[in-house]
């Protein structure tokens, strides 16, 4: 049982409708409602809503014992203004589906159509529409939801479209696929003073300058490997925009990135130690806030082999490409939670605009490809 031409036409129209109405992480209420409305036409045995926020899970149950296979897509868009001159361009100023999550959701709806026509022979297929991938909080929130135990998968699969890779090709490799990362806001607090007598205050100026140099030396990046560590300064703010005031506080925002979760824990501890030592030397208070925490994404060997065979059956060539990637993806948390998990990267075209670019739009040609890949993966395990 496969999708037909009418499926492809209807799915393309649905994808473009999703594209017109983007919602960012944590705000995906209407997107989830659209997904639920579409799923009801394709008769899942159960639909769970509100998972980890606005998450939706559609369950197709064979009625026979067997494993649970989860396929994941993402609900959220980005807080970026879209600049495409397209009939289906975003109608929400300052927000856009510029990463392709609209396409990933549509692929799962295509799979729902096939599963509704022919249930798996055993076990269950779960289609997971996950919230808040872009800020790294969604997968963890879904797993922490008490109802996740009802659908905890034995196997988990996902894909992401990949501009720069030829249409009809994919990247897939066992082992590390995406880096772990987090955003750390460091606040240094002293005391303001008149600009003519800065010595009467406690300015963070020198401490901030030294800390920037220390962080970049601590995690300089370089080639991806077991020892890879990168600290990227993304934002700085110090004092008031005035010439008469010596500053009394500063913020430094830094993204920390390593190949493993354990490596990220070590790097975070070292960065905090650096900040604390600089603060102490300058008689400043220091505070830390963690944001956008992504776990490492590692492809399980058996799950990778399942996807490899699914790509072959779908006529899509594949290799390791540039994996692992420096970028982060929160899908890896499902593997950490116990599933045999793997993710592939499906070519969106060598000259296609990059992910998060204001001119990006998901290539609709990937919809039938993605449906075919996931259908072959599900059938390998569940029959």
C-alpha cells in the first residue's frame, strides 16, 4: 500500500497551508489543532494531545503483540521574518516555517494515510508531532509527560531536510549525528559610578574582557571529534547607553557545543569556574541561566540499518556525508530515554536556500520521498 497522486496533491496543499500559519516554540496550539483535524480523517486508533505542551501523538495499533515504532516530526516554526514572494508565504509577521517543519509534519500525515488503509501486522506505529524543537525543550517535555509511558517506543525515527545535499540523496551514519549544546547567560553584577570617578564603583569591564578571551581559548572549535569543544559568544551587554555612567553590570551570552552530553557537562563546569574566578577577582557577583539545552543525537546501529534499507527500498542513494554535524537537534533525547533511535538527513537540493534563511521554503518533492522512507522502516519492524 503506497500513496497515490491524489495524496501527493492534497498533502502539498496542506503543507502550504501550514506554512502560511507558523507558530514558534511553545505556541503551537493552532498548528496542533490543524494536525488533529487532519488525522481524524485517517482513523488512528487513539490520538493523544497536549503532550509536553502542544504535542500530538497518533497511534495505529495492530491489535497484536509487538514493538512500538515512533516516527517524529516537529510542530514549531521560527521567530524570523520570511521574505519569500510566494502565494503560501507566512501570514504572521516576524515568524516563518524556515526550517521545514511544515514539510516534516506533512510527511507524517502522508504516512497516516497509508497506515489507515493497512494497519501494521503487529505492534504499534506512533506518529509523534513534537512541540518546541527549535529551543531544545520539546522532546524532554514530551518524555516527562506522564502519558508518554503509554507510547514509549522501542524504536524511534526522524528525518530533517538538508539544503546543500542533492535531491534524491541522503546523509545517514551510525553513531554521532548532532552535537550537544546549550545557551548560557552569565551575569556579572557590581556597582555603578560616575564616569569621572569609575574607581568608586565596581565595573565588570575588565572581567568581561578577560572572560571572553578565556572562553574562546577553553573551547576553540576545530575538527569534529571526541575532544571537540566550541564556545560561541552570541551576545554582550554592559551598562546603560550613557556617557556619564561607569557600568555596574554586564551580560555575556555564550553557546557551548560538544559532541557528547558528558563532554558538555564538563565544559559547562569549566566555563562556570572561569566566570566565578573572574567575578571574585573583580569583586563582582555572578549568576548563570541555562537556555536552549539540546542533548547529543546518536544513531543506534540497528536503527541506522533499518533506515539504510528503507532508503534503498525507496530508491534514495545515501552516504555519511558531513556527519556528524555541529548543529543540534533534540530528537536524540528519545534515544537516551530508551528507544533504538536514528535520524537521517534528506537532500533538499544543492542550491536550495539554507535552513533558517529568510528565503527558505520546504521542497514539496520531498513529501513522497519521506513518506516512502518511513513506510518502509515501519513495515520492516511491524510487517
